[in-house]
C-alpha cells in the first residue's frame, strides 16, 4: 500500500509494501511451487532417461561402424575408448578409421560412465547401458537401467 506523507505545503507519495502484503505474496508463491515443482522435477528425470537411451543408441551406431572397419568389437579392457583411440594391435590398427565419435565418450546424464561389456546382451552382440538415476544395477522407474542390458 502507498502512503501519502505531507511535507511542507506539498504531498508526496512513498511507495512500498507492508509486511502482511509480502507474507501473502510469499505464501502464494510457495503454494504454486508446491503444485508445479514436483511436475517439473518429474519431467527432468524423464528427460534424463530419454537422453541416456539416445546416447546408448548413438554409441551402438559408432560401435557397429567400428566393427565393420576393424572386424571386431572392443574388448572390455579397451572399452568405449576404442571409439576415439586406435587399437594397440597392428592388424586392427590398419583398418581403424576413427575417431567414431565427435569429442570424447559421453558420461550418462547422471554423470557416470556407461557400462560396456563384450558379452552379448538382449538382442545385441554386446552389453551397453547406464545404471539409471540410482547408479545401481536393476531398479524401477527412473532408477532402472537404460540401454542394451545383459541377458539374465
């Protein structure tokens, strides 16, 4: 609320809010955040899962392209680094046409490296996945593993 203050022969207005008005605004903002906040965080988690799925597919494409060139997939010791660094063995090095990725191998959306194994997974000649939001194997919802999982 504004107040009129008489100074000499003239009136001047001093603008401002009362403490009660500020509390009311803060309560309204708090209520809105309580309703909208969880929905926004849910969308962020969903976006991370979709990003992990997209990155795994991109890495799969790079792995399969490299396999066409050198005739094999990386060993577990070589891992995904082989997409950017030539193999140590001369026979494979002669056919390596990388790097197969622009930039370095990405971390998953939760900041951890993707898990790569040279053993076949479900429908793929390798296993490649993110451990999900919790960083542990298995899980449900946003904690579930994302990618080409090992056959159980």
